[in-house]
């Protein structure tokens, strides 16, 4: 989200106000605390891959917004997946290969995940017609927060008090960012 905000500022030729910057930095900090990486065990390759994924998200949101202005959300989703298909096939071939489910429950889960993915991406492209990429990127911070919550509820993952503070910071910042965008516009604040 910070990269998307910076790219949006460069594109618009102006910087957001201090509250918008504080919202984005707070959301990023909250996620960092909630996810709690151990800085001693970070892998430089992993950091590089995460940074390239961040750049891909910037490209995805800006090109998706432009495409969504001229095409239906389903058409944009189909186009995006068609473009990304060679990357997915390459990743499968470069690793242990495709591992298909063996039972009915596994197939149901695979189909459910596919439907959820297509629904989410289609709705995201539809939303990009209505909101700026920076707000969309900020709201995408909900995904890791929900993942943490689901892991806590479904599989009994434990969370420290510090991680709970991080989740609270991220949720508060996302809510504040949505409120700022609704009341003052995406790039403006008084």
C-alpha cells in the first residue's frame, strides 16, 4: 500500500496530507507487528520476492483501474488471469509440480477457493472503477488481518499481546483511511 500511495502521488503530481501518510504508515506498522517477523531469520531472497510482489501489486492496481474504466469486471478478471497464467505455470514447473487433491473434501475446497478467488478479484476490479488505487491497496491490508483471525479461530493459532496490538493498529488505520477517503477525497485533506 505504501508503494501504491507513492505511485498515485507521483501520477497526480501532489502529495497527500499528513493524516493520509499517518494512516498508511500506521497500517504498515500494525501489520508488521501482527505478523511479527524475526529479523534474525529473514532471507534476502524472500525479501526480494516480497518486494517484487509489491511492485506487481502496484502494476496490478493501476492497470486494473485503467482497464476497469473501459471493460466489465469479469472481462478484466479474465484478461488478468490470462496474462498471469504463464507465470503460474512457470511457478508450478519450477517447484514440486501440481499436487491435486485426492478426496472429495479436497476437491470441494479447491473449487471453493477458486470461486472465492474469482469473486474477490472480480469485485476488486469493479471497485477500482469507484475508488483510487491507494484506497484499494489500503483495504487490501484486511486480508492478512483476516488470515491471522481465521488461523486463531480455526486452527487454534496463538497470538501474543503485541500481535493483538498490531492487528488493532492495522484495523484502526484501515478504518481511518476509508473514513478520510469518504469525507475528504482520496488525495485531499484539510
